[in-house]
């Protein structure tokens, strides 16, 4: 996954019940982005206006990883063999996205 620019700095990423996700300024409380993305349980920033969410693929046929464009609201599935993602980490120096999840057989993916 290739991202452009630096991930969000100093912003609060939150995931609430039902996949309610938001990006806000913790000092002012100003919400810069919010959406409801069913099944999303974890979130990371991969660029100044890009997020990746991990979710339970049983909630959506699109898959367990989802790229989110904060400017347009567009979501695109990111290929993975996992059916449930527990956690995601983005490493800006190498543009690498790491995820921890399980595949359909219950094996760590």
C-alpha cells in the first residue's frame, strides 16, 4: 500500500459502536472526519487524508481491510486473506501496513 504525505499528526482517531469512526483535534474537539463503517473495529492513518480500517468481513462482502479517503468519503477494499482484523499499524518510513487478524480457518493472518 503506497500512501502520499505524512499520516495525521496530533489528531485523535476513534472507533465507536457500530463502526462509527472519527478524526478530531483533541485540543479543540473539532471533528475533521466522521463516518459509519459497519464492522470496523480498528483504525490507522496512512496519509494526511487516508485511513485504513480493520473489520469483521462477515459484516461486509468487501473484505476485512478498508481504505478510506477522508476528502471524498470513498472506501475501497484492500486485499487480504483475513476475515477479521484485530489491529493495524502503519509504518510511514517504509510505507508498510501491518495487520493482525485471522483467516477463514482460524489461522493467524
